[in-house]
């Protein structure tokens, strides 16, 4: 599994997102699976750096803090809070 270094760099020596087939030979399901793995890793990386992410739950958008707390997302959100 890849890990985030203390400088926020991602170690890409992760075979779970690499493939033996070229991209154009993947099925739509394989592409979706690899995309989902990449998104999960990106969220972990952002949270490791203390950056909140935006998620959707039942069609509503929320900020998710690295500690897991959810706050409703709005366009008027003040990032300085």
C-alpha cells in the first residue's frame, strides 16, 4: 500500500492501482474500481495533511474533516473558520 511521507509526498510503489493491461484494454468496471481506489487514497492523503474533503451523502454535500466530523457544505462556506 502507498503511504504519505512527512512532506506530504505519496509513495507510488503501490501495485493495487497499477495494471498489467494498458488503460484502453480495461473494462468499464476495472476503470471504475481503479478510480475508486485512487480517490480513497487521495482522501487519505489530504486528511493526513490536515485538509478537509467534500463528500456526498444521500445527495447532500458535506465537508469532512480529517477527524471524520461532517459539516454541511455551502457556497458561502468561509475557509478561514
